[in-house]
C-alpha cells in the first residue's frame, strides 16, 4: 500500500546536513504539526541542485507536497515551493537575528507532532509581519512573539490586573513581592503589562522602550519560559539578539 500524498504549508525550524547531498529538516506544518523530513539531492553543485537548499533556511515558509505515514518519524518531501517569499528577513541582519530567536523558541516549546492550525497561523503571520516591519516594530516583535506564543502552551501571563510586581513563577501581577527571586517590578513589569495588550505588531509603535528595557524584558521572558517548560535551558540566540537590538 502506497503512502498517501498531502499538500501542506510548513515553516522550517532547522535543517542539518545528511550524507553528501541531503538535508534532514525539522518543520512545523499546517496539517501535521511538528515533522521531520529527509530532502534528497538539494546540496549538489549541479545546475538542477543549485540554490535548492536555500528553500530550507530557518524561518522559510514553504508549500510542500509530502508523503505522510503516521507510524514513521522521518517523512519524505516530493515537491516544495515558496508559500511566502521574504523581501527582507534573510538579507537584513537584525531581522534575521529576530527570526533565529523565534525559531529557537519554537524548537524549545514544540516537542510533539500534534497539529494546531491556530498556532501555525500565528507563527506564519508573525513572520510575515517581521518581513514587512519598520525598525521600531522589528525591535519589539520578538517580545510580542514570546508573550503571545506562551498562550498556546497554557502558561501565558495574566493581564487581568495591573500591579507593580510581576511574579514570573505564577505568571501574575501582584501588589507584594513573592518569596522567591523570579519576578520583575517597576518599569519592566509595567512594560510587560502594556505589551500583553498589544494584539498586532503594528501597535508596538505605541510602546516606547529603550534598549536596556528591551533587554530586561527579553531576559524576563527567558526566565518565564524556563520556569514553565522542563529542560528549556538557556537560549543561544538571546545574547546575539540583545546585542543587535542595542
């Protein structure tokens, strides 16, 4: 019995070299959620193979025709094409650093293959907004993404009430300091509350934030995720992101 073919959009999270000419690709797909694919013959120097590996850069939004077998851990791709062709993300250094941060965060959060179309569309829209973003939106969209992504995994920060302290362990604002070190207060807590109410990246223009404040918020988000996701660890892309956004 042959493996059925499906057409699905996919966001490439990472790609590693396999053999002489192939790639093993991790992608978040519209139909199947997190999947691994082997892509053969895309790293050749032949005229046919030239440039094909570029389709599988982290963050690429593709349309795939795939063979999908529920019992297999490694699927195969029959055809691929751009679903959305970036105009600036791959060529703009700052946007590319933001993109790589977003991809690392997704890899740390998504561990199971279950599909979630709403999550896929959120990621797709955020990437397209990053591509179109001006400098101010680009500077804040990583925080917007991290704050709203958490909702898909059930541990988002509650913005029902605003107080001077944000308890990162409980994910709530409070009027008293917790009995642990995982909190932010003052201006940083106020900024996070304001950012939680940003529903579209364009609204980031209305939230003034200097580079030191942005750095503190990004560090708070790393702590928040590490408290709620086992084995989250430290984000390798965070230090570079903080430097390019300085």
